[in-house]
C-alpha cells in the first residue's frame, strides 16, 4: 500500500572523519522515501528551489518515488551544513538556511488521495497536523519530531501526537517530551499523549518499540531491534529517517499489521539505518537491492537470536 | 564445573535517586559470586577486615559459595562510597578506602585446585596474573578491568590479556584499551592483544560479544544481547559484575562451550545484570530463584526474537 510522506528535501554539506561532501541531496523526506521505496510505493510532499534539478529528480525517479507533490518555488532549497568530527553520534550544525522551506505550504496532489499510510517527517507540527487533517482516509499515521518542536512548540506538537499511530524519536527526545529521565517511564508518558506506539531510536544500539497497553502482556508490547555494529561509519546523517523508511515501508507492504510484522518492521528499520551510514548522504540508499537488504536482515537475526 | 573468582569483597555506601544505603555488602567478587551461584559452584579468593562478620558470611553461605579463600586480616574491609544522583549510568565516587585490600596477596586454598573456570575480577593486573599462573589447570579464564589499570598499568594489564579467554569490559574501556573510537575496530584491536573473546557491556543497551576470527563468518562471531528496559533502576552498582557472573556461571554449567551456549550465556549475563539493578546492593541477587531467572530469560527472548 502506498505511503505519502511530507517533509524536507534539501541539500546538505556534511563533514565527517571520513571526508566532506558539498551540497549532496538530503532532507528527511528524501532519506525516508529512498529507504521505503524498497518495500512499497512512496509519494512525496515537499518544496524545493530552483537549485533542485534533473539530477536530483532522477534520484527519486530511479526508485519510482512519486514527486508530483514536490513543489518548485523561486529561490533556493533548504540547506544544512554540519559535521560529526568529534562525535559520530551527534551532528554539530554549522549553518541552516530554510530558504523556500520557510514558507512551505504543503499541497497534496489529488493522486495521493488513496494513500493508506502517511509519514509526517520532522517539520513544523502545524504543517504536520494540516497534512494529517487533509488526508482523513489514511489507515496508519507515523511521525517524527525533534527537540526544537518539543521545547518551543509544545501545544502544536501535542495536537499532532493525538492523531498519531506511531511516533519515532530518539532517547533524548523521548525523555524531553515526557519530562522523565527513565526511558520506560518516559515511553509510557509519551504513549499517554496519544500515539498508539512509540519507537525509540538508540543510534548505534538499535531501537525499542513500546506499544500502548492493549494487553497486560508486557513482553508482547516491547520489542528491541539491534543495530549492526559497523566497522566504519562514513556518515550518520539521515540514519533515523532511513530507519523510519524501512520500518514504515515494510509495515505498509504487509497485508496485515500483525505483531510479527511489527517485529520484522523494527528489524528492517535497523537494516536501512545501518545501510544509510555506510556512505555519504543517500549514496548507499540509492544503490541497494532487496536481496542485499534481506541478507542484512538475516545477519541481524543471526546477531540477536539464540538459534 | 566450579568457578574460582578473585576480586574485591567490600562494603559500599550508595546513594541513588531511590534512596541511600550505608555500608551494604558489595565488591566485584561478591556480585559475581552471587550471580554465578545460580548456575554452578563458586569459590572466592578475597581479603576482608574485622568488620566482615557472620551476617556477611551468611550471604555467601546461603548460596553455597565457598569462602575458604576469603582471608580475614586485621583492620577494615575495602570501602567504597558513591552516588548516581545525576546519571544512573555513571557512578560518582565520593570515597574509596582500600584498607586491608591495599596489601592483598591472593592465597589459593588447595581445595580450589580443581576449578576448571577462573574469573579475574577487576583488581591490580599484577595480582590477576599471579592467580592465573597459580592455577595452570583451569580450562577457561575470563577477566574484567577498568580505566585506571588501562591508563596507568598498561604493561601489567597487557600481560594478563595474553592469558585470557574472555575479557568483559564496557564501551569506554574497550575504546580506551584499543585507542580507537569505533567500537568494531576497537574490539578487533582488543582481540589482537590476546583474549579469544571480548564482551562489551553497553549498560542499559545490553552487551555485544566479539569472538576472534576462528572462521570467516562474521555473523557467527558477533552476538548482541539486549538489556531489559527497566521501569525503575534502583541501584546500578554491580550490574557489570552480575552480568559477568551470569555469563560465566552459565558457560561453566554447560558440558560444552558451543556457539549456542555462548549465546545463551550472553542472555543470562544480561538477565543477572537486570536483576542486580532492581534493588540496592546485592539485595535482589540474594533472593532469586532459578525459575525467576529463566522466566526473565524467556522475556528477553520475546523482547528480541522475530518469532
């Protein structure tokens, strides 16, 4: 089933211990789309500037991602510059230019109307909510956010959370959102705000799924997926969005969202996150095969299963 | 098969957000012994002072831990005082009094001579090596160390590493020991120093087993065990030693150290580490049943297996 994703399509200048790339294609919606495209049809809603040309467009087309919802506006695309020189787990932002993104008004192509899955990537919660409300027919809605919205735009964010099936954020964001330093308690606090499920991304340590209390069986509600211990992290940019793409893409590809499907989705999320780190920007995500993905899925199983 | 463990038996004063305990029974060898005692026979080599009385002795006896190797010396036992008020993952040390431990000369009772398993808990590597050499008949030797020995006693530590089958340390120690900030590369660097296997403990994120390259099958050599997301961490003191006790105790209880046994051992390590955090000091470790342990083992399987 098709996923519509709304979020940023951007240019990133990234420096890591492995080197530097100038203005490579980035943005949460880009990473998400490419990762999810290996599992299901993806449709993007975003805004780009005049610097977004045929080469960038071709990246989406090569993965059959529907770009009719990517609006071209006068000016430049969202631009981010950051580095991971001291700590590969945390980006240091050197420059953020919102450019055309500052006035982003998501427009949903009519052709996207039958999407059953919706992913609200990390953007202003006011826009997330607007898109959510404009697509009342969707079956499952997942979303992301970040510390900025949690701290300074809480009321708008709380409105979004009420309408979410799945929220995907990291440890720090979970604790900040719940105002609680214990992860399990914080997860419960976040679930009380509306989302039926919470995926907490732990970076190099994997991710944990917490589901709201549909049963009293705690074990059935919590699931932990590993991350692959990577010998070389070239560039962690977009790993979280790639996780979301693999996770939600796999869920959307399944006839039913059974507990087993959720578990596999967590693994596929981790798999796509690990691939994303292996090259700069979206380079690795652009060149995968489903066979490679499933091979790594099996490696993750080997890595964690008692056998 | 019996394990001999050499290490500290101490008194700890611990403060955490959950409260404070004065002078509770602690020390690496204590946590290790109690955790391992649920799986196999354990024999301790340590030194204590006159403050170690019948009540402390009874804790070991209740778990059939052989204490003939615990020497009573004039003076006071090793004492540590620390808190975890700001960060439950890292102790802040307020006071360390070595006391009788300062002149510790491990003496190995003759009755320990047939131990097939030896655990060198975190003590001066010179003493670790002495015990190792005094027990040439052991089949499998595991050990722990810490940043202090890595930084300031490297030559002595390197000698110990050459004779180790398994080293159990945390992320920071692994990276420091190898002088490499990438965990996988650092693990390989540590394995090159001698140990045939390395268990890196990630605290609340579980632990990863790296085995030396006996085969070219990377997956068969790396294994990741989760930690239970705990709703309430009362006191993380001794969690790492409890992990080691569960891990090594289970391995020692098996007729053969098959790959499957190593995997289960990683899970039992995580299980015992999680129990240790649930109460102050060794309180929880003192009152477990094998049934509770296996129930949690199954919960860990549920938590991580695709099913």
